[in-house]
């Protein structure tokens, strides 16, 4: 860090977490429903329905990644600049990612990628209601890492509901 003019000098080297970046998108239809895509076999979270999204490529801005992933996974595009909702850590593909969530109205015709087997539009409240403490415990099946991820998704879903002014 001695070459970095913006970094102060520390007596001991800082030990910081390092995250790769990923995105998830609350793709909003005119009726207020959001898109869920069922993950195909061989993908992270196979068999589960989740928000569209994916990895941020090296050097790519997260907002650009969200727009790219939305098109790649659903064929839809944002009607305007997406808004950031929140972020949470998640462990997939053998490493820790910081998942950045965005929201935005979408336009276009839905066409799912080969990474997915189905799609459905649900109310934001229905999405958030999936993450009860009992459901998290069942899905985690004693795995603390899975339980932590699901609890983080639940908090993010609540942030989204608060942001759009919806009640559970």
C-alpha cells in the first residue's frame, strides 16, 4: 500500500474481507409484481426460484451488470435507471460474493435463458413471505451458512418492501 497516495500508513497491515460482486434485480411489472426465475440444474441454487441477476464482470459497473444480467436472463430491459435496494454477503461457487440488489420497472417480452426452467410474477409481499424463520430453518437443514444467506435475503426483501411502501 506504500504506492497508494490515498491510503494512510498503518503500523500493521489491515486484514479485510475481499468480495467478488453479484447482482439481483427486483424486476417490476406495471401491476407491481416482480419476476422470479427458477434456477436450472447445474446452476447455483438449482431448483429454487430467485430474482434475476448474476456476477459482475471484472471492471464492470454494478448498475451495468444489473442491466446486462436482466437482459441475459429474462430478455427484459429497465425502463429507466435502476435504483439500488441493498446488499448482503453470500457464499456461492466456492467464494464469498457481495450481492447488490436493484429495483426498476421493466419493459420487453419475457424470454428466459438456459439457466432457468420457469418464470413467474409474484407480489413483493408473497416473495418476502417465503422467508419465515421456520422456512429458513427447514431449507437450511442445520447449515449455518445457508441459514445466514436466507436470513440476509429476508432482510433485503423487507428493505425492498419498505422502499416501495408496501406492507407485509
